C-alpha cells in the first residue's frame, strides 16, 4: 500500500521562501496605461491583485483529477463525506443522505465525474499571484515584462503577506485532488503543481480563498500589502523614459519607499545588469 501524503511531505515539496533562504520575490509586469487602475492599485493603494485560475495562461491550472479510493477506510470516509455534502447543500435528512451516498458509491463512474467537477469548481474560486525567484531571468522579462519594456516589482519575502507564498513543484505526475479534502495546507497542492515545461519560472505563489474563515487581509480579489512589502522597482532595458517617470511619480504618492533600478545589457555576456538610481 502506498504511503499517504503527509503534511510533512507537503512542506518539503512546497516550502515557503524563508525556508529556502529566499529573501526577495519578483513580479514582472507590462506597463499598460489602458488598465492604469491595476498599476494604481499596487503602487498607490497597496493592493496586490490575485487572479482566478481561469485567468492564467496555463489551461491545466487547478484542474486536478479525482482518484477512487482503494482502502476500506478511505471508501468509508468518502461515503460519509458525500452524505455530509448532501445534508449541507441538498437539505436531505440523515437517512436520505446516507441512502444517496450509498447509491453514489455503486455508480463509480458517475460519482467520479461529479466529484472531479466539484473539485474543479472549488479550485476555480481560488485566488493566485505568481512570483519569480530571480529578477534577471530573460524569459520572464520577455513573457511577462512586455519584451523588456515593462517593469518588475520586488517584494520582501521575509514578511507577510508575501511570506505566505509556497514554492511551485514541477512534475510530470498530474495532480490528484484529495477526497474528502484535507483539513490543512495539503488541500492546496493541486494549485502548486505544474508541468516541467514551466520550470524555468522558478515560481512561488501566494493563494487565498475569499470564503475561507481564516483570511489573510484581502478585499476578495487582492491581498493588502504592508508599507514594507515593496522594496524595489526594476525597469526593463527597453522601458520608455516617459513610462519610467510616470511609474516613479506614482511611487512618490504611494505608501512604499522602494529602490529604483535601471537596466542595461552586459557587454560580453547574455545578462542584464541593474543599477540603483542615486
């Protein structure tokens, strides 16, 4: 029998930044004045937007599979869980809920499909924000920083809320949703597993569900940053001078005091060199 996936396994696979010695996390962005409110939210109002999985660029995001349990104990837990759902959401009596759960356990194909759909719907309400672990990643600047015409936000990963981030694991093993759901951080695992195709990102993620009882301070879409959260702003090698000045002007009116960095190409290597403004 395969060993069950423990909370210790989760913490090993998806450590927080401080557990990996990571002090800063980075978020490359395009400078889109057509959606200036997104820029204002983070620079002026200290609100870090978190997307729903359907808004991300990977179609496999948060779409875990459901695997039918094999052990008798797990089967009993699943039957009780289905009965609990029936009572909570369907209003059935205890007797009717147990009868419905028994019928579901007989039709495994239909029940598997329903539970998979329920899991996808549940994960679809999750809010996510992605960070790179390096500011010098050329592909990240190309893909998320508007071909080096954008900017990059640097966050202190040693303090909250960024310190809540978990490391993404890249594996060919497709994520499987636990059912019944785990009562701890393990339930987030399907949102922290991606294909090895994305490994170049070295990603960390902050996640929250607005409906959870335990809430990181948020407005349902964005986490609220502290004044210490934003520590730097890096401009790309192709960022227009006017865009730089407009971003800096907003920073001076916001709650943060980040160091501003300009970029240039290294003379003899395929690297970007960042220099702080004095």
